């Protein structure tokens, strides 16, 4: 049976009782819109994090991720620990703390995890892990009462509060729900999620994620500056986030906003307004089976991210501009076909390309000749989100 795992037995000296899975995600559109309560288009992909699990009734959560040390969390100590920021322990403790707050009667479990969602791949390995832990706790200790969106919200809360990363809710929602989804975060407490039935492969294109070779390390300030600057613009107009700002009022008060917030913040706000509208247009294009229009919007999204959002080249970098190079190389190889854009948070990590099937082999070979072996991942959309795969 799939649930049997010798590594689990070797680590915990018993057999697993359950097998859980949570997928990575890809952002199709809506670059840096979610934290401003905007709209996004995202999808779960066929790379996943798996966990073989069993209750232990020891009052601890013990998680062993393949290749990493055992992580042990006492259920008697679920308060935030500042020294755990940016660690796996923080994510587990945060998810457990929120479930305990909801009334889940946690008694402890063991889990052995393996993942094909590589860290730094731009496919949200952290969101997949948060959704995985949330799915385990939801099934083992909460009667599966949480919806996928609620599990996503718990994961985001743990990442924001315990882990210390100011992320939006898109990554966790896409992983928790599965399939291709449009998400409207106008009310983040109750995001509107719509599944969209579409098959990219049927349109003669492959979805590729390309690793630029740039590292996310030391980029927390770059990521944090994007929502901070957007919110500074919203504040001038008396709002907390840009979704609540009247676009016409924004343009009418441009001189004042430039003086108060600076030009980069203004350009990032312009990106938000256009990108938020673009998501709706892309959803409409997919529903109308107009793939050519969709690709055109992908290209527009990529250019807006580079020019306005400015999340391609970290400030001051000259010799190392891996994201810019990868985008330009991919666009050159596509030669006017398909589409390419920055993927996810930007600044480092990955780009996204829609590649015509008849040139996929040559495109992948050239990308990997220049950027390295296994730098181009060909993905499929996964219909399921975080799930219990099998139970003993």
C-alpha cells in the first residue's frame, strides 16, 4: 500500500496510519495583488509534499522532513517564539496554535515528509507544507471541519505571525483548493474562490517554470517593501489597501502622492490597478476558450511586473541580474510565440513560460544548456488540493 514507508518506521518505530498530500502552486496572474485585497489567478501543480502520519498521544508534534533534522513541538508551548522566526518549527507551532484556538483537541502526531516542491522553486514549498500540516491536524483532531480556504487562512496566519514573512493568501489558497482558481480577496476573511475548467495542454502549449539561479536569501526587505509602498499610497487616499482606493482619485492626486510616497510606490500602485483588471480579463479569456487573448495578457502582466512593480532586479544589483537574464533569454527563444513572465514574489527564483509543444524540446534544452540541468520544469495542473490520500 502507498501508506507504507520504511523511513517512517525507522524514525518513529511504528507504522503510519495515514498518508496526506498538498501540492505546490503556480501563479498565473495577479502578481503582488493579493496583499492589497486584489484578484489573482493561480493553480495547483503536479509537484507535491507528502506526509506519512500517525497519532502519538505524547503531547508533541514530531515532523521529520527528508534531508532535514527532526522538528519537535510541545503542545504545551504553542505561544510564538521570536527565536524560531524563519524556521519550520515556527510554521508547525503557528498552525497548531490556531487549531488549538479553534478548539481542536490536539494530542500529538508524528509525520515523515518528502517533497518534490523544491525550496526556492517559486512553487511555494512553504505554502504546501503549511497546508499539509493544516490538513493533517484538520483530519486527525478537528473532524475535518475546516474548509480548504480556512486551512489556507490558518497557514497564512502562521507564516505571517510565527514565521515572520508578510505573505498574502494566494499561495496557501491555491495549494489547499487545487485546480485552476480565480480568487477575489476583496474581503480576505471570506475570499471568493472560483474553479476554472481549462486544459493548457489541449491548446498546444506546455506550462514551464524556469529557475533563474538567483537565491531568495537576504531579500526579505525587498519583498516587504512592495506591500509597504502600496499601502503608503492607499494611506494618502485614506484607505488601508489599494483595492479600496478609487482609481480615478488616485490619478487626480498623482502630484501629491508622488511627493509623499515617491515614484516607485506610485508605479507599483499603477501596476496593481492594471494587474487587478487583467486577472478578470484572463479569467474571461479562459472561460471563453480564447487562449490567444490569455497569452497576450500573460505578456502584459510580465512587462508590468518588470517596468512598474519592479520585482525583477533587486535594488543595486549589477553583476547579478539572473531574473532579467532568464526572462530575456526565454523571450528570445520563444521568438514571438507563447508568453513569458516573472513568477511569484520575484527578485529571485523562477519565471513562467507558456511554450508551444512543437518547440518545447528545443526550448527546454537551450534553457538548461545556459541556466543548468533541471532548470526548466514542465508542469501539469493538479485538480486536488490538500487531501487525505489513504487511511489504514
